[in-house]
């Protein structure tokens, strides 16, 4: 395929392809939120029903961030016409929603356990559980750190098998001067979750989130093993006080209609109004060794106003470049 043909095919593919599937980002199935809330409530009730020694410190509960505090905030709307929305906006929103969902699930589990009185505490290590829910035993252990922060571990095992507990959710959190200035790290092990609670879900691998609430920043690393092949993806978010922001993320999808999926690394920027721009590097799959870049701009209704895909010296611009609220491309780093 010539550069002219390849550039045209990729450009058309980028324009017609629907947004990424959740599996392409975190390999996580759509666990119903209602089930998550139910499980969280059961954990709290189970903890309340056991003999207690002392209540957890207020500082500990406040140090764990809420899902809203670590959420990637991408502008959304209710009345968007299908087929008119820029693909890179849809990809950005899908990536943010998937990361937010994973973080919210994990944080709700930990925070719900904290709502019940602790089982035991020696002043440095505080524990909750074990409690049992749907054939799984759970425990939460929180350790006070010398720097004023906390380390927490949510572990589980199959009740019928007994044996050692596996770590499902782990993290550290360091409080700031206010509730909105803390920082920390959170890791979710989906493989361990599947081992102790097998239900045919498709989530695999691990996701680690490093957050700094004062800086409105989030670093996300996703690792997984599929078909014996290990893969890792890195995503980074930086929010602005006025509601704007930037998200760099990576996905895999078929951009040119060929037989293979390509790796697409995207840097997406948006203003508080919702208008924004996405710039991408495309590699692998049917792209061969060519340097392929693509950009899309959208308005406050998220509708595509300008796009360009470039393969070497060949490009296929469409729309009006002056419509872009960010005039210059800012490509993501090469992997």
C-alpha cells in the first residue's frame, strides 16, 4: 500500500470508527454499580456485627480520597447526535469513564469497611474483619506510617477453601493540609479478585493509580497478560481549576480497516466549555514502519470540526483548522 493510500485509509478509519471498548483499555468487564454498592453495604454491616475494640480515627477516614476527588473530569452532555461526535472525544470520555469506574469500585470497598468499627488496634495497625460475603472472606488492615500517612490492604479468600488471604486492593495515602490536598497510590489486582470470586468476568491484570489532589493530577499504569503476552499501558491526567484538562492515554483499535489492530497513543486536551483537541501517534498493525499521526478538533457540542492524518509527507486534512481551540498539535511521547 502506498503512503497516499495508507494515509487515506487511516484517515477514513479514524473518522468512522466508534469509540474504544472498555476491554481495550483496562480489560475490565462492566460490573454493575448496584452490585458494588450491595457488596460494600454487606461489608459494613458485617463489620458492625462483630466485637469491637475502638472506632477508627477520623483522620484515617478523611485521608482516603473519595471517587469524585480522584476522578478524571471530562465534559459531558445529554444531547449529542450519534455520528457527529469526534472519535477522539469519544475515546477520551471512554478512557476516563473506565479509569474512574475502577477507582470508584476500589475506593468504595475500602471506605465502606472503614465505616464499621475496627476489630483490633495496637495504635499503629488497625484491622477490620474477617467478614464473609457471597462465599468470600475479607479483611482490611491499615497501618499508620511515620510520615503521617496510612497504608491499607484489602485481602480476600474463598470461604470454602480457607488458606491464605490474597491482596485485592492496596494503597498508601498521605493527608494534606486540607481534604483536597492529599496524595497517594492505589492498586487493584483484578486477577486476584477473579481467583477468589470466579464468576466469568473478563477483567484481568492490575491497575495502579498515583494521585495528587492539590495538583489535580493522576498517573495510571495498567498491566495485563493476554494469550501469554504481557502488556502495559500508561495514562496521565492533569486537571485545571476552571474545568479544562488534559488526558494522555493508549488504546488498540483498527484504524484503517485492515486485518490488524493498531496501537493508538492519544493526547487529549479540552476547555471547560467542552471544546477540545486530540493528537495521536499510530503504530503497529497494518501501519508498518511509517510515522503516522492524526489530529481531531471538536466544538463545545463535541462535534468534529477539523481532522488531519499524516503518513510521512502525505496528509488528508478535512474541515477548518481555525476552528481548533488549541491551534497546535501536542503529540504524546513515543512509546
